[in-house]
C-alpha cells in the first residue's frame, strides 16, 4: 500500500545544481576524470582569521543556543554594513535577522509576507530555488521574461503583470545565473513601478554584491529612495564573499515588523543559526577584508580567460558577465543544428556532455530557459581551460 505524503512536495524538484554537482563528484570519486563546472560556490578556503574566530568561540564554550534573531553583535555589524551600502545610517539591530544561509533567509522572508494564493514575480532566468521557495510558502510564482531586454526587468512589462494578488518581486544583482548587474537608473525605473503598489515588496538577493567587475558597482534598490528601503527585503550572507558556503549563515534586512515575523518562524523551526558559525561570520563582516579583493581579482582573471577561450566556439553566445562567477551560454543554434537524435533539449545536451565528455555543466531549464547552459568559473584556470576544450569538442560532435 502506498502511503499518502504531502501533495505540496510533489511539485518540488531537488536542486539541479546540487544534484549535478553531487553526480560529478561521485563520478570523480570513482576514478573518472570529470571537469566540474557546476559549482555555485567559491573554490577558495575560508580565510584563516575567520576559522580562528570559530576556534576561539569553541574554546570559550560559545556552543549554546543564541537568540532566535541571531547573535546581537553580528546583527549590529550586519546593520552597519548594509547601511554603509546605502550611504546612510539606515538600519539598526532590530532590522536584521540571522538565518541558516541565504536560502533560509529568503524562505523566512516569503513566509513573513505571503498569504496563500499571493503571487510573486520572478524574472527569468532565475536562481533555481526561487520558484520552489515561493511554492513552499504557499504563494504562486509568476514568471517575467528578460532575455529580450538584456536580462533586465522591463518596467512596462513588470507593470502589466502586477495584479491585486502580487505580493513581491525578486531582484538578483549581480545575478545567478547570468552575471549581470543592475545600474542605478534602471533600478529607479523599476521602483517607479513598484511604489505605486503599496502592498508590493521587493526581495533583493544581494549575495554576490562584492563580486563585481570592470569598475562597475553593485547598487541596492533599497538605496534609490527612502520609501524603497521600507519596501525592500535585502537578503545576503557570508557564503560567496568570504568562501563560507558550508558555514550556513545568511540574513534578511528589512523593516522591523517583517524581521519580527522572521524571528517568530525561526523560533519554532531552527531555533537559531549555528552559534559557532555566527561568531565566525562576525569576524568575516568586521575583520580584515583583504580576501574580498584577492578572490575578486582571481575571478576577474578567470572571467577574462573564459571569454577568450569561448571566442573559438562559433555560434556560442555568452551573456555579458559583470559580476558573480557564472557564464550564461546560449546553445539554441546547437540544438537546432544537432544531428544526434537523442539530444532534443538543453538537459539532453548536458547529460551528453557529462557521459561522453566528462564535463559537468548545468542545463538552463533549471533556471527557466532550456536553450542555455550555465558554467561556473569558480574553478582553477587549468580546469576551466580543459572544461571549455571539452565543451567545444562536444558541441562540434553533435553538429
């Protein structure tokens, strides 16, 4: 007899990026020479000063529960750091809740503002977890295409999609998977649309805010207007900036009533984020920041190497890379010209690349576009060069 389980979870698929990365690692562990370009995390180790702060916290016995909202010292430090981005003393301790990673902070934020049946607008392509987090919160994802607008939210298109049920709009800059960065003037245009809908929030995912290239600058939409700050939930964390993905510390920054809701949720779910990780995160946010430039410089060098290598592959178009550590590649020409009857989609192509070329990349359907693939350059230069070589070989063989 089949046991009846939750219908809601039937709509939820495992994270494609985590699943593919795990498969690639499994193949590599079995002795197969796999080049893994799926990773959504830095390949650097966590800086020593941060690890030392964790050791010190352990030695001093800071191993008990913390307040559900998080370590007060860390909340204060995050408030100051996020205020600095806005060029104002805007946030206080009560505007910050520490969560078990950025993904958890997003989920808490959605649960804090959404009622069953509410709609959340998600620009396409999107980070893989957005739609599922929305569904888990009891809301409905609504998709806004951006490919024909340079991967930026078109204000007129956004306006036409807002209904009485629309509760939130996701923004992600620098973005995963595309790597584009929203300029201030464009954020102002988006805010002009949002501000006329008083019940509409912006969830601004800023986890890659310190990984920006070519003299560009990350701008938070919360900074474009005092009212925009009141209706923006900033989500961030230490995972990407400080190479701390496994430490699982993120936060949401918002008006105190939203934060109070998030804290209520945490008090009955996780109780609090890991105490040792929070002390380590405090050192990350307040300690020596040299690691940021060091890692960003390495990503910049790899990005340049990647773009140079991609020039040799005709008909493969890469979206402009302005931040984060991903390349978004349009494979539509190769799918159209493909002579392999087994390859009819981007997912089929990525399966072929993994099985035949031992190259792991992420299919675009995980991000809402089956005619693209995402590759990460958070890998060594040698792996990146070899990976692009195998990609070119695979694409040539199927056409």
